[in-house]
C-alpha cells in the first residue's frame, strides 16, 4: 500500500523487517523484489507522487566550483521514482574491465567480479523496460543493426557494442500499482529520513528518525535498513549521523563522500565523412522487442591497458546545435525552442554562452529555409516522442552535409579529493545541507584527448573521414571544463571495498562495522565505467534483494505503536 | 475410427463434445486403453441436448462417468448443469467431472487457492459458473460423486479465445507490450494439461466432492507472455501500447467491433473488451498445487505451449492469412 507519512502521529514508532530509504529505481526494485519473500517491507520516500517545491528545497546545497558542477537541486528529483522521473533512459551494462584492478588507475577494482553483476542484467533490463539483455549490434536487431560508418573496422575500437533505451520508464508511475498491491509492502511518502540512530556500541542501527511533511518526527525500528537515497543523499545521511560514530556512520577511515565521480562528457570535434550520405548511420535501429538501439564506438580493453586510458565511449552526433553554421532547420528549431526545454536537457543541448541577436536571426533563417525538413522533424517528434509510450530517445537529425560531431562519455578516475561533504547552511529539519566539491584529474582529460586522437587516426588511415577540433577545442581540458561534471550520475561516495580500509561497504553492500545497514545505488560503485549507471544500479539492487532475502530473520510484521 | 467398439473400456459420456475442450477430451479417451468416449453434443452422432431431461437421462443409461464440458450461453450452461444433476439423481453415473473456470474468482488478487471466495466485480460468465458449481455442490451433498475443475485461460491449438484471438490482436499490433496495463498474472492452462487432469479425475482416489484449480503457468505476467508470443509469431518489432490507446479500444472501439463480429470474423472485429483489459492488469496467481498432487497435473512450460501452437496447422493458416 502507498500512504502519506503526514498521517503518522508525532512520536510514533513504525516497525518493519526491512526498511528501505529512498523511492528511486534502486529502492522501488528492492522493495518489490523483497515483498515476495513474505517479510514486512517499509519504503520511505521523501517526496510525493508528484514534485513539490517543499521537497525540491530539501535538495538545495552548495557547490565549490559552480562552473564545473550544476547545483544539487538540479539533476535530482525528490519524488517517487527519483531521478527516473526525468531520466533519458539510456541503458548500458558495465564492462568486465570496469571490475578489474587496473594498475594504471589508482583505487580501481571491485571486490566482486563482473559475473556477479552480469547475472542480474537480464532482470535489470526487464525492470528498466529496455528489452532483452543483448548488447551486441549483430544480434540485437533482426538481421543485425546497420553499420555506423560503412567499411570502418578499427583495430582499437569496438563498434558492435550498443546502448538500449528504456521507455524511458519512470519507476514511480510505472510501478505504482505494484507498490500499491504488493503484499507485505508499505510505502510512506513525504517521509524524510533525518538521522540514523546507532546502538551504543555502534554495531547496529537501532532506529531511524523520520520527519513527515508537517515536520512531525517519528521513528522506524527495523531488522535491516537499506539506504537507497542516491549518490549524494546517502553520504549526507551517513555524515549527519555522527552521535555514536564520530565523523559519521561508516566513516572510520574517512571514505564517506570521497571519490565522488560523475562522468566526463561532452560533444567535440567535427567529423567530415568521405563517403555518400548512406554510408553513415548515426540513428536508431529497432530490436524485435521494440526497444531503440544504437551503436557506440568504444576503445578496446587491450588499447585502454596499452595506453593507460580509463574506459570511454563515443557516439556519432549531429553538429553542435548552438552554432548556426550547420545550416540544418530542425537543429535551429530546437535552438529557438530552448525556452521550453528543461534545464537538465537544455544545458547540454543548446548553448554555453547567451546567444546574440544575430545568432537568433541565423537560426530563424535556417529553420525557415529548411522548413520542409523542420516540419518533418517536428511531426516525427510529436508522433514518436510526445504521443508514444516508448519514446524516440533523442534528437537524431541528418546533417545536410556529411558533417558530424562526437559525443564522448568517459569514466572518471577515482579521486579521494573529489567529494560530497556537509555545508554550513541548514535544511528545514536542521540538518546541514550538501556541499559538492567535484574534481577531475589529468587522467580524465588524457583519456578524452588520447582516445579522440586515436580515433581520428584510425578514421584517417581507413579513409573514412577527417576528424578535427575547432580552434577553441584544441586544449581538451577547456572542453572538459566547458561541459563539466555530467549531471545526474552520482557515483562512488560510499564505495565498495574488500576491507574497511578501502571501502565503506563490503561486497554485499553492508556498511563495515554496522551489522544491519546496507547501501544500494551508485554510491557503492568503486569505479564509474563508461556506462550510464542506472541499469547497473538496478542489477545491483536485484542482487542485494537476493542477499537480504537470505539474511533477514523474521520479526513481527508492520505495526505501529504510539509512545 | 476404431474398427470395433471395445466394451471392456469404461464408457465416458462427454457433454459438449463438439467444443474445444470436449473434442480434445474425446480424442484423448479414444486413445485410452481404459476409457471409451461417448461423445455427445447436439451435432454429434450421439445426439444429446444437454438442456433436455429426457435426452440426458437416455444418455446416462449406459455410461460409467460423465465429463461436463458444456459451454455456450450463460443460462444454457446453468440449465445444462441442473439437468445433468437432476438426471444423475435417478440414474447416477459413477462420477461427474464438471468443468468450471477461474472466472468464479472474479477480481481476486494475489495467490488464489480453491477456498478463495469470489471478489466483485464478477463477470456474468463467472456468475453462471458459480451457479453451476452450486448445483454440482448440492448434487455432492445429496450423495453424488462429482469433481469440479477450474481451468485458467485455456491455451493451445484450436483455442479461439486465448490463442487465435491473441494471435490476431498481436499481429495487428493492437496488443504487445502493455506496460503497467500488462503486469497482471498470466494464468494459462495448456489444453493437453487440462485434458490430462480431466482424464485423471475420472478415477483419482480421494477427490470426490473436491474442487481443483487447473493452471500450467506460474509467475508469468501478461507482458512477458504476450511479448514471448509476439516474438515467436514474428509479430515484431513489438509495439508498446499506451494506456490511452487501450482505453480507446475498450471504451470506444470494442462495442463497434463486437457488433461487426456478428457479421464478420476477422482480425479487426476482435474486440479488446474492458474485461479483457482488466484481466491483463489483474494481479492474480492461480495456485494449482492441489491438482498437481491429487490429479498429477502436468504443467507445460510457456515456451513449449507456444511451440505447440506454432506447429499446429490452424495457426499456420491463420498466419498465412493477411
Ligand atoms: C536529466 C537526467 C537524465 C538521466 N539520464 C540517464 C540515462 O539516460 N541513463 C542512466 O542510466 N541514468 C540516467 N540518469 C541517472 C538516473 O536518474 C539515476 O542513476 C537514478 O535515478 C539513480 O537511482 P537511485 O534509486 O539510486 O537514486 P534516485 O533516483 O536519486 O532516488 C533516490 C530517492 O531517494 C529519495 N530520498 C533522498 N533523500 C531522502 C531521505 N532523506 N529520506 C527519504 N527519501 C530520500 C529521493 O527523493 C529519491 O526519490 C539521468 C538523470 C537525470 C537527472
């Protein structure tokens, strides 16, 4: 059942076998998987069924370097469904190399192997509604997917890996009925966890303090607690709960909030393809199961090892929208419509600097001159995006000339100095707000620069096309700084380690030293991969549910008592 | 056709023998060394009008058991059950195996065993099936021997309702991935499994007076099944059907299609009725554990059910049609 915590009386104690904090994809999948075990499950979500200003305000925080990282109340949603209420739905599994301790990347390596996560990817694909677990372009679509660049067979890059797209499924609305009808499951909305209460010896969590929308406090007593609050709020709650564990729960070795990673991502260069227009395919193919699939260009593991690179991926992209020189109507139409695009999407799509009147005019001309294709594009957008349940994933526009740019999305090397901490201002409940101090390092910039160069070389060697950088992009670091931390991916802030010296949680996601506290979500990822995180977050949630269902001992079912 | 009738085999009267399930039961008994089918319907060689007392009395005279597969209009079904039980009171067969349906549970959710009561709304068909069960129940209380079977959606070659209809709707892209509209439990009873349970019920010990759920699939959602079936049929790429489209189908188009269906049987006259859409959402799991132990119910896995349908000539013809 789904209820509002606003009806819970101040000072009550709510009991459950397992209490999950956070109703994003991780929390929802955990709750639904665990509800089948017969144990009483309580899911607490700070937001409601729709976003509210009051909930958003709880996400506010400080950023050390505003040009590098967006404010914490953007790219995050306090609502049932969490980030998936606005996500793009790109689903990609991690690669085996992501789990290895790579000598060329400090602090790399997971305490679990690829296969431990891989066996849950099929279930994760189903939860995300991203079709079957098949990420090979030759097998994903009937008769194989179209070639990206016909005749291109690079030695250092794999072009057969793909990304698949979720609807994009908003886990909150998609699974609402199931949350309502699942046996043994109670969802409390408008329930914000404010503090974990550890036992005197610190070995257990005795209770969790929670506040409802009317600021009435109550507590939750459970056999097991799972934090699934996203990669920023999870370290915040651990750091805030410092009354028994000085410095915060799980923070004996000063790891909580450190190693904060997003992805380094952006759009660079221009690729002029030599062949005819039909030698390039940068759009989507449909799998038999109806999901949109798209090829990517990924440096091979051996190349990464030989050159000391982090993991990375490139996608063929239309030219930068903001620059009217592309002369393409649909792209200019998007530029003109930027007021109607949400902050999160406009940020990368549209422009870096406020455009001049002349720029506006040139875009207007483009849209007018190229009006037939603009109209075709808009019609397709309405039909395949706005009206469709499985939405056409992104803007795909065939440039009028065979000129493309490259999207890159690369792993960020783990860096202890990049961190989420507590700021000085307080939220409504008197807890310190977040402070984000995101850093990138040389390795991150080198990965982009070197893999870009290598790709350019192979494209030239095989006479596929010329990949060049604009004058302002030659120093890759300026590109990295221009696009900054990729929003919405919050990784590594409660990392998994083999021992308490290297991790906040163990191989099962349990906080070292605390017997009944687990963490779900990308906070536990020790490294960030080239892949977007959600598919792996969900796979790991399924894995954690399996682990917890073996672990929890039965205690009485949900009941409430007023002190 | 057997050359001669083997009178050492026990004669089993099948009421509704020309129907989908009845005909399959007759065929199974034909092959049986123990039983001999006496296939009765209004149209068959042994003509029995199941709603006519004299006709049923005559039919009961020389048989060992009765299988009641009478389908059709709701009131005719109830009438046939009444006539059968009344006739059986004067000429009792050794046992009646009566076919009911999971429709008796109405809108029940969760794991459903035989003792689960009906949950409103119950369809008219479900009400009729409940009435029939009541009649059979009274017959048992009066000392008769009867077993009630409640199959879930009977799937398999020849099933118009759960096979041909679905094939048509999937190929037309009107069903597919239903999102939240298809999260309901897909409880399919494979025809061979149903027939096996019926035959087993004729002589199984300690089942007299009992009721059994008959279902083959477990823990399958309609989305999972419809997508697997679509893929097997080559009805790809599978379409995601928005909730809005389903609502237009059930609320606006269904009545028209049903009227048209009286004149033409075709893909476009297959209606997605509100009750069908509700079933796709209904989170119900039919528990057939009792039948597995008492009637040795075999549960064919979904992939094998689908494969059997694809091998069938009627499916091939359906797929060949545009
Ligand atoms: C614009 C955008 C596009 C994206 N696109 C993609 C994509 O294409 N592919 C991809 O893989 N990922 C994408 N993401 C990232 C994706 O949304 C996240 O990875 C995912 O939502 C994380 O899931 P989670 O359950 O761990 O955390 P969240 O989704 O952040 O959910 C955490 C939940 O916990 C609740 N919560 C927080 N604090 C408390 C508290 N104290 N008490 C109670 N509840 C609390 C929050 O309200 C929230 O609902 C995108 C994100 C954004 C913003």
